C-alpha cells in the first residue's frame, strides 16, 4: 500500500467537507479517540495537523464568505441595474 503525505491544507479541506456534511461531527473533531484513529490511519500525520473545532469554524465561515461573494457576483450579472444598486448599499 502506498502512503501519501497529507498536506495540511488538504486535510483541512477534507475535515471541512466532513463537518459540513454532518454538522454533529464538529464535536467529533475534539474527541481524543477520533484523533488517535486519524493518526493511526495515516502514519505521516502529526497531531498538530489535525484541525480543532475553532479552526474548523474559521474554515466554515471562510468557505461561506467565498460562496456568498461568488453568488453575489453571479446574481449581479442577472439583475437589472436598480436592483444591483440596492444590493451594493
């Protein structure tokens, strides 16, 4: 079996997807046994690479902001001019 070194950003992204798919899993990230399981499954992983609840909350808010900005830009193209002005206020 080939071992891949998990990049910290990729691990954060995968944890973000995991937590947003199952919101109760946010608490799971703080569980010592779950963190030990992650370390067991990926030998190259370090404890410091596994995000805690605070970091995951920051990632969720950041992902939401990026999505909202993209949605806002997409809707601005579709809306008539007066509505665009109102939304920019």
